[in-house]
């Protein structure tokens, strides 16, 4: 009986409990609970069709939806020390970094790329929330500074998509020092006269909001994005008051002047391109005209000449031409004979 309990029954249970479909085939909307097929969601740029809920994107997805035809080139970013403070809590910081890199395929939370948006060259950076909550560390700060200085060098606008829980505690004061360092890089963009456009996505909080995320020439936000410094619960416990509904959401912040525009994800590329052309005083490229066929270049004959052509062709018959010439002579000879008879 022992082998039945230890071998046969576990195999039977594994067969009966085996799922026929992958677990991520259907995705549940956090707002309405609607189940959406993952391919339909991907084709809609991860916006739930009925509720219009904007789901979070990683850096690769964000770049693919932003640039023309999904064509862009990633910039090489400088390396930073992985564990400068030899930090350890319930797990070593080095192990956390290795797990995050294996999970996301990224070296850190910030990626920078260059490409065209509606034909306009720009430099863009994306904070990936899937990498340790998009936290700001030494490597992320170096990536942002590198991207901004590259934009100054190439004279392109700089667009930043923020999504972060704040500074990375495992790097202590070294993480907080990235706030003033990135602020200096933003100043370099301004001195060069280049636009710095922020797209605040869900969530943008902590030290990121307290530094470069609020220094843009214009601030866009995706619908429903959580944007703030401290959390709502912390604020309520501090001021001992109940906060209004929708507090720290993109729509609420737009009404109170903290955000300039709330833009749907489908409209972000066209909106960013229009703003960049406005700030750089660049004309919208005119659509290329189709080449004119050679037949249209040939001057058409006048309508009257075309209509008279068949008549001229008929008069060119030799027999009819001879008959027409002999007809007046025959008439003159008949008149002379009549005059002689009378005389």
C-alpha cells in the first residue's frame, strides 16, 4: 500500500490538477475585474478596452510604442558599483540585483534610447518599475545624466517616462545624491535650449518626484497614474484629516495645476512630437507628393483640332480631290456652249 500512496496517487493528482492553458493567458482588469485576452491587451498597448485602465509597461514595451515603427537604438550606459555599502537586510543586495537582472533582462531600472517620433529625432529614457520598483540608485542616476548629456550633444529633445517608488534604500546617501546630480543635468538641457518633457506614469513617488520628475518644461501624465511624494496614508496620519477622493491621481493633479496634460497612451507619440516641434520651432514635415506620370507631362492637343482631324483625313482621298478640282472646269465649258448657241 505504501507505493500506492507515495507514487500512484501523486501522479494521479498531478494529472488531474494540470492546467490546460498558461496562467497568463487571460489578464484581469484591476478596476472592473474583467478578463482580457493577453493578445488583445497587447494590441491595445496594454490599455483595458472597456475601463481604459492603463497597465504598467516595461522599458522595451514603452520604447516600442513610442518610436516610429518600433525602431530605436539603445545607448551604452556607464557601469556603477553594484553594492557600494555591502548592504544586507533579509537578503543580500547583490542577490536582489542578480534576481532583478535575470527577471527583467536589464542592467538597472533606467534605459535610454534614441529614435524618431513622427520623423523627429529625440532621446528618451524610461524607468522600469519591474526592476526593484524603478528605484533611483547610482546606476539609474548615471543613466539619466548620460542620456541628458547625449541629448545636449546631439541637440535633440529629451523625454523621460517616470515610474518609481523613490530612492533605493540599499544605497543610502549615495542614492539620495543622484537627486542633485540629475538636477544639474536638467540645467544643462535648459542652457542648451532643448525641451525636457516629463511623462508621469503609475506610480511616480518619493525622491524621484522631489527632484527631476518635477523639473520639466511640460508635464504629461497617463490617466489614473499615482503621482506624489509621500503616501496617502502617511499624509492622513500626519495632518489627521481625510483626503479627498482621487487624491494624488493624474486627473486630480491636473485640476490643481501640478500636471499640464493628461494624455491617453495612444496619443502620447503625436502629443510629444507636437510639443517638441513647438519648443524647437520646427515645422511639421509635409507629406511627400507622388511623382507625376510622364503621360500627364505631355501637352494635350486642343479639343477643336482633335475633332477636325477625321474631316481632314477624309479630304485626303486622291479620287475625291481630283473630282473636286475638275468640277469647276466642267461648269465653265457648259456656260461657253450656251453663249455660242444664243449668238
